[in-house]
C-alpha cells in the first residue's frame, strides 16, 4: 500500500486555538483551512496534523470529540534542549520538564488546546544495561 499522506484528525471544539498553537509554537503552516477543518504541515513536510470541529456533516463516521487521553503525538528532533529553549522563549508552558530518560531519550512535553499530549524527543544513548531485562 502506498500512501499519499497520513495524519491524525483531532475532533475538537477548540479548532482555531489548536491551529494557532501549532502555527505559533511549532512552526506548522495551514495547508487547508476552513471554518470546520484545518490541515497543518511542518514547514519541511515531515509531519502533519488536522483539527476538525465536531459539527460538520462531512465528519468520518465514528469520531467523537477528543477527550485528551490515550494519544501522544511524538515530535522527534535533533536537539531537544535547543528546541525546549526556543519554545519556552516563545512562552510555551512545558509541563514535563526536559529530562534525560534512562531508556535513551531526552524529552519534554506539553498539552495543546485540544488536550493532545505532545512529546518532543531526541534519541540519546540509554543507560548501560537498561534494555537487557526487556530483550528476553
């Protein structure tokens, strides 16, 4: 199967606030924008995300308003510390502070207006032996 694109659609009553958040803090741009739907792409086209109001008749069957649980949007970067500094300078409120995790990630996180958890990670070396017990 060959895909021409792939992205999550977050159904939310906070579509405009979510779009503003992603464009202001994370540098995404609107590829398509209407009163009920926004498709946002990273400036280098490496990531996409969409936000949709719950009241449009073209909504796919099934999606309910996003509750903010059970989903993590992972953004992998080359330098998590520099990204953290740049975003906090812009005023982003980070709720999971920059941390070097023993399993091999330097990361921090925050929640967007829709309630989506965003995890910004840089891959680093894990602590020696950390993964041994999981590789059985």
